[in-house]
C-alpha cells in the first residue's frame, strides 16, 4: 500500500531477528538544572502496540525526541533493528524505518490532502530543468509521480480520507489532521511508528477508526507501535505491554493487568483502579 523504499541491507545486524526491535538503554537528558529523562531503559518488541504513559513532565515527548534523533541524549544508547542509532540524524533514523508523529500535526496547510501525502516519501527524484528535457530522466519522474499518486490514494482509502483528497489540509478538523499525519508517516514505509498523543482532540468516531487502523496495520503489515496517550481506557484496552515513566525514569512496565495492580502507578497516575 506504500511505495517501496530502499534500505541498506548491511544495516540489518545478525542479531536483529532475536533482539527487540527497539532497545533504549540508560538514556538521559538535562536542560540546565532540569532532568527531563533520567536513565530510562526499556524494550519494544516487534509487532507490538506498546503504551508509554506518565503525567505531564514525565519525559515522554523528550524520550521520543531522543529515540528519533530530534535531540541527542547526554548519556545512554538507542538501538533499532540491531543497529546503534543514538547519534543518527532524524532523516537517517527515518530511513532505517523508525518514524514518529507529533502532538500537534505538522501538515502543509496550503497544500491539498493528496499533495501532503505524496510529498511524504523520502528520496524522491524530483523535477529539475535537466530532467524536464532529457527523455529517460523525464520518464523516471513521470513514473515515480504515477506510483506515488497511486500509493497515496491507496493510503487515503485505507484511512477513509480519500473523500478529502482535494481539500486543503488547513481546512481539516483536528481528528482528520491526525489521520492525515498517520497517512504521511505510512507513506515512508516504516517498520515502527512512535505516536505522540494521536487521539488528542479526536472525536469518538474518528478515534475508533484510528485505533482500528492501528490494529489492522499491526496484524496485517507487522508494524510496531509505541503509543503515548493520556486516555487510560485506550492504553489499558489497546496496548500490551505498558511502560510507565515517572520523573524521566521507568517506574514499571508489564501487561495492562500488571500495571493496574502496581500501587505506585495507581497512586501516582491513575488515582485508583482503571475500569475494566
């Protein structure tokens, strides 16, 4: 459903089949005297929908930044698919198949939904004066644009956004923008997606649609997800395992049932039992 991207086969280490897809080891980040992430360590197994929870200021978004190269950790290591990506740039991390969304969608408002999705894949040939006059190069551009358009339509249909393909992204509702951001991410042909509060501001109908699509992508495409979300019902009913951050460190991790029963989690985050 997405255009193929070429990844360096040498980047896949011999232990990648047995190691967790994502390994975070003792990462830390300080801003002056403020400790944002404090020696956090956890794994994300391939094919899981893993939840990452914690109150505001627990370090969730900063952890995402450190994993995806948007910031560099002061200490620690991040490994993805058997390779050390700690010092990689965001585009290099994405090229390996690890991508993220943001709390606030970052679409190009003055471009259509379809154009936004077509723009997402990396390493596009693009158009230059030379490619416009040299027949072979021109044909390659035309072929790529046709393939991108087809893949973009398929992605929009999968997320039930195809009826909005010609609308400007700036006219979409908050929930529709979250779906569009997911469409853009899917066009990069990822192996793992970090979702930063994808349901914030999303109405119940679109929330159900988005969650259904995540489960479908995990089951049918083998995608792996790490989900930051404040809605505990969503975390407990859709994620397994669940990782809990507290003051930038991992407080506990386990199945939803195990997290429910952890007194520290109940006191610090949930304020009591979570509805079954």
